[in-house]
C-alpha cells in the first residue's frame, strides 16, 4: 500500500509541540479515526472504544476475525482502576505497580456494568505503554482501544513503512517513531485462581513470577 508522506504522516523526530499532536489526534479519534502509532514495543492501531465505525476500520485494516476483542490502553494503573469496570485485584495491582508504564498486558475479569462498549466481554487485556505520546493521549481521552499494526496472522513490522505496507487500508494518521524492538508485551492473566503468564514477551517470566509470588 502506498502512503504519501504529508499531512497524514508525521515523524516524532520533527514534532516540537507534543501537546499539539495530542490535540490533533484527539480530534481525529472523536471523528471515528484510527491512528497508527509507535509504542514502547511495536507499532499499534488506536481508536476510541465508543466508535463502532473506527473499531470496524481496525478489523478491516488487519483483516482480523471479529470475534477477537481489542486490548485496552490506559495512561497508568490509577486510570485503569478508576475508569474501567474490571476486577482490579491484588495481583493486578502488584504487577502494574512493578511494571507500568511498560511492556506488560494484564488480563482482568470484567465485572457487571453498563458500559456499552464492554458488552459481551468477560475479560479484557489492559496495558499502559511506556510512551509519552500514548500516555498524554490516554490522560486526555480516557481508556482507548489498541492492537498491533499488522495483518492478522503476520508478524508485526518494526518500522512505520512495514506497518503501513501490512495493512489492508490506510489509517487516518500515521506517526513515525523510528525502528522499534518488535518484542511483544508480556501477557499475564490475573482472572484466574492463580495468575498465569499467557504470552512471554519483553518482561522476563522470572520477573513476573517474582512479583506475583511476593507477599
């Protein structure tokens, strides 16, 4: 897919006012946009959880099965605990306190609620990336949805060009953050009698086990 570098393509190296970029991003998201952004691990696609149009765009971009729910992005554990109707239990608190912001996704149980965009979900993956742009955006807008910027079943590219080339349709805005590590976030499910590592990633399994076994 060709993507002309211009008003819909921004390099973070050329940004002098990050708050201005956050304002522009928020406007796009409020109007059902999808943003391709760097994180602390891989490139991701981000949208408002209340925008059915944007969510469908992400599934179309990735050619992803619609029964695969999108993870939630927050600024920090305080926002997760205050803004999301999830069972934020002691293991979740300990893990977030130790590794957020960072490359850790925590799968929590959803408690009974009237949040429409969480209808039908009994469990959600939540992450607070260690990336200043994403943290600023989430602090302004609240929890967001994000998934890796790759076609379903393919590896996530380490570069913006690779991510754009992988997607079936272009995003509303592409933000170039350079070459990323490409390592996935570690995924820990705390919605179980005993927390379990369900995906090994950037944070070593031994570090996760040390934290959840303490106290």
